[in-house]
DNA sequence: CGGTATCCCTCGGGATACTG
DNA sequence: CAGTATCCCGAGGGATACCG
C-alpha cells in the first residue's frame, strides 16, 4: 500500500473527518458517480475525466477499491478488460454525491462567478 | 447531470467540479456545519477544530466568506468580537453536509478499519 | 486494452510569533 | 479577543515513458 509513513497523522473523530479521508481525493467522487452511471471500464472512466492523468485515475480507483467502495473484476481475455462496480457501501453514498452534484448544478452561476474571481484562474 | 454526448468535455461545468473548488478545503465543511449549529465566533470555532491552526481556520473562513457561504460581522468594541453566519446559499448546502456526516457516523466502523489499514494514524 | 515506474512540482496547510 | 506575517514541509498529483 503506502510506501512512506505519514508524518501528519489522520484525525478520526467525527463522520466528516472519516469521509474526507476516504472520499475527498480529487477525482474519487466523480469516479463513484460515473461508475454508478454504469461507466465501469477504466478507459471509459478516463475519458470522462480527461483532466486527470491515467495514472491518477488508477490510483484513485485502487484507493476506492481498498476502501471498499468499488469492486474490480478482471477478465482474462484479449484485449484486456476490467470493470469496476459499486459495492453496497459505495452504492449507499451515491445519493449524497448526487445531491452534491445537483446542488452544484443548481448554483452553477454563483459558483462560476466566485471561482473565476480566485487568483490563478485562466 | 447528463450521461450522453460528451466526447470532449471542456467543462468545468460539472457541479461536482464546482463544489470541489469551493467546499473541499480541509476544514470548510466542518466550519459550515458548526456555524450552522450556532457556533459563530472564531474562537469557538477554533476550539471545535483544535487540529487546525488558528491561521488555517481564518483562511478557510475568509475563503468561505469570499465565496458567499458565510457572512462576517465585526463588532467595534473591546474585547473584539466577530461573528459568522450562514448566508442563504450556505444554509442551502447544510442538508447535504449533514447527510455526509450522518453517513460517516453510520459507517464509522468500516471507515475506521480501512483508514487504519492504509495509514499510520495517531 | 490494461497497469506501473520515475521524476518533479505545486500549494494547502502546519508551526510559531507577532500586532491591534 | 481577533487577525497577520514568515517559514516550511510533505502528500497529492501532473507528465511521461514503459511493460504485459
């Protein structure tokens, strides 16, 4: 798993702390959402998130798998094929992720405005 | 959100992207939650999150204020007094934050287990 | 198609001390 | 009490190349 030991330990008091540790990787929530939409293959998932490198997508998928949010199936064939599916736990967070997505969509104008005011925005 | 017709998504349009930019600072969601609980003064908020330095708490509060999630009131008196309140927009995200917190609480055992496996905590 | 190996760099945020 | 000024670190990821 992890090669280096963390210098700064993870706090694990409340539910929000726990969630942040496992779900707040940059693309994890997106991945769960897309997998929930039925997009299960790594290549497809990467196409949905072209801003992230392939390596990062794999890293986050592996992390989600280790944390029990998705399961991975590897088909022994050519060309190679792999599929990710939501576990029961992964499925159970979906409604909250969707709620976040909907909230963001509904407040798109406000959010885009405040984000564009931040410094390093192109 | 949609699933179809998006070969080349140039979008920072996705609600999940927008939300991440504005709410996924390490302590922002906690701060919104506590402010929603009626804990409005900086000192009190810092006591709720002793793992974060005072400077970081202030940074995140300022960011939340700039992004329209909280409003700040400074009372011109001695000793100094300041209070943060949720704006309408800030208030509207609260249910989702609460949902996340409840989910984390309900799945505490699982989350603590997977977190402790990947990291040296405490 | 799928996954790794290296390298490198950003930048969020930790610690501490100071001012009004 | 509230906020700032410095300094600094390290974990997360971006880029790229390579392998089954």
